[in-house]
C-alpha cells in the first residue's frame, strides 16, 4: 500500500514525476480535459501497472500523449496530410487521432490493434512533463474503470489512493470531458468519442464528419466496435440515473409523480429551488461547455448523497453538448425517458432594420426558443467543403492572405451579379437547412413548445417549408434607413443600397401568416409580439 501524495506542479515535483515515469512507475497528471494516469508508452511493465491500478479491461487501448510533432514519428507508421492538417489546427488541445501504429509502440498499449490513439495536450504541466521525460506518455483517464473521469487531483486521489505514488495537482480541468477521439480517413473523419472539438470545428478542416453508432446507441460487450472504450459501462454512480428529455415543467411533473425520499435530481443551475429533493446541478442550461466542465464532478457528487434513483435533465446533443449527452447517456446505462411533444415551428423574417431582433428578444422572453440562421450561415461558410467550392467558383480573390474567407469581397461578387448569388445559395442552403433541422431536434428534446426560426431569407432559402406558421416584420423605408444607419454605422448611400437590395412589403405580407407593421414606437412592437405569442400558444 502506497501513501499517495498530491504534489504542486513546481519544477522539483515535475522532476520527481519524471524520475518515477522513467523508472517504470505510473503518476496522476493534469490535462486540460481530465486527469490522466501516466506511464512511459514504450515500457510494457509500466503499461501493465496502468491497467492494474484502474482495473481496466485489457482490450481497451490507451491514448499516447506527445509534446511536439516530432514525437509522432516514433509512434506512428504513417501520418496522412489530413491528419497533419488536423494536428496543426487542434493540437495542443482536446483532440485524439487514431493513426497507424509504429512497431515501437507495444501491443499492450493499443490492446492488439494496428492503430494507436495520439493526442498532444495543451495543459502546460502535461507538456512540461512529457518534454522532461522525452518519451511519449500513455495515459488513460485516472479514474477506477467504470467511474466518472477525474477533473480534480482530489477525484484521482479518491479513486487511486494507495495504488499510485503521486498525483501532480494542476487545478480543475478546464474542458472537463475527455478528448474528442476520431478515426482519420482521406479528407473525412469519424467521431468515435465526442468531446470539446465539435463536428463544426472538424468541418473547418475536412469535408465530412461521420458519427460512430456507439456515440448515441448501446453497444454490447461482444460487439466489434471502432473504439473499444465505447462498449463498457461508464461514468456510473451507485444510484440508478435516468435521463429525462422534456421541458423543465414536464420534468417537475414527472419527478413529483415518480419520486420517493431516496430520489434526487440532476438539474441545471438555478433550477434547485423547484424541488424539495436532493439536488445536484451540472451547469447552465444553454452553455454546453459549462456543463462539460461540471458533469463528472456532479456524477461523483451523486455517490455522496445516499440516493437510489436520480432523474437528470437532458443536455443538448449538438456542439459540445454531444459530448455531455454521450457521457450522461452512459452514466444512465442508456435509460432515457422522453416527455417531449412536437413543438410549433415558426419562421420569422423581415427587411433589415424592420425590428426583427427586438421581436426575437420579446418572443424569447415569452418562452420561445430562437434558432439564429445568421449564426448557422456563418458556421456553414467556415466549412472546408463550402470554402473549397467557393474558391473554385470565385477564385482566390475572395480569400484573405491567410486563406480565410474575405466576406466583404465575397459580398461584392455576390451582389454584383445575380448568377453568383444563385450559386452561393445553391452551396449554402442545403447545409443550412440540415443544421436547422438538427437544432430543431435538439430544442424539441429540451421540451420547447414554440421554436422560432430567425431567418432573414426565410422564403428565399426554402426554410419556410419547415415552418407551421410564419411571421414577417415590415417597416417604412425612412424608419428602416434611420435604424440601420445608427445600428451598423452606415452612410445614407450605403443604407439606401442595402434597402434597395431587399424585397418590398408585398413580398413579405403575401407570404406570411402574421405581419407586423413596425411604424410606431418600441412599446407598440413589444405588445404586438406578445399578442402573436399568445395566439401561437393557442391562448
Ligand atoms: O482527454 C483524454 O483523452 C484523456 C486525457 C487523460 O488525455 N484520456 C482518456 O483516455 O480519456 P481513456 O483511456 O480514458 O480513453 C481512451 C479512449 C477509449 O475510448 C479507447 O477505446 C479509445 O480512446 N482508443 C484508444 N486507442 C484506440 C484505437 N487504437 N482505436 C480506437 N479507439 C481507441
Ligand atoms: Mg477513461
């Protein structure tokens, strides 16, 4: 039995950890994702100690951590252009790539696979330690197998005390969920485990991103899976956890009906006051990164509360939310209760400066969810596939010196010739619609009854076909000009040009179920918006 020490990350302690690692021992180390249990990746006996300390199944391979691109040569047999581009963009950081292994990496590290999972962390302590060791470091998360991954040195201590010599304390992990693990193909990747690096992030480098079946569905232990780690019971507190999809009010009703004195809830910040049960929170409802940084600590907290059952609010599935959902789904053993109903999808459009943003704010305050199609379109235009197509069509002149898109130049080309606009839309719209659909699914699972699609080109893009109802906000030309001059700091001529490029009132009013003429003051607009919300809610 060892007396496990928690050490500060000062130089002498890094040296101490280095000496341990190079003499074949294992050490708890911080990374930006979760704490790792580190050993020399070339040392078979040390690797065995990792499996033993964690109680990890032998067929679950480890991640090898490097501190610079040079180290890749030692551990991989081939690194494709795509992998290099991904490394350049996302390392040091929370991305792990599965690459062909070199002969130098022992088979116990990769659990007999011909591939090795590689990651360059960004945490300064991890990097300093790997640099000092001058060997790649194999490190799984430093928890007992099956338990939530550790995001503080104390978590590691609680799981592994007596089994390892020391833990370097690098503070709370910033990301909080383990790295995104991907298999890399020719210009495409497959997500084997979601993390902080999202589908959208990856689409800036590759043209397509597949999501492995194991991310959202249960794999049996004898299944042949792309990532062995996905088939094991994971992150499980002692209490049974059930994920409940639906609005907060449906969630409250469900808990009220089904709870007894040994039932707790896992909810978002600020929802505690709604329950007279044991309550654990895991971050802000609309902030997936915040939830990621809190989820594992919250799951560990459940074990301190002597509960039989915990009902958990469901996180979003998109963006970083995919990682949070995936971890919680595993903690629940895939037990999900769906309370969701089909929401009303409402398109909202109108001329620039007519008052669409104010309207959105009011509808949000009334309880509707808003999908911002401008944000979606900015995400789509950052995708490699889209950028490649635009480059081929318009030429390099639409790029900045650093090869990113020069939006102003693109806008000039698009608004000078209609054919160019048609081409741009043909590339963008299908992808935008696809993303809108995914967000609708996400918000439906969160239990929203009304979802507003805030889309300047609602009718032009065909997004209106997704809607049950449509609202247009229009306003006299002089008022619109006044507003956009003030809002966007434009000259009168610029404002007139923008306004002339827009459709007239008739275009909007002939296509919409509700038309708001915003020609009075702000209070009038607010009260019109509230009336429409009531009508949409069937009140
Ligand atoms: O953020 C992280 O990735 C943390 C920190 C410490 O770096 N590490 C971590 O390691 O989460 P671990 O061992 O808990 O998870 C490694 C995952 C497992 O799901 C494993 O199956 C998968 O990576 N993996 C490892 N090698 C693989 C390979 N060759 N092919 C497919 N999946 C692999
Ligand atoms: Mg793990």
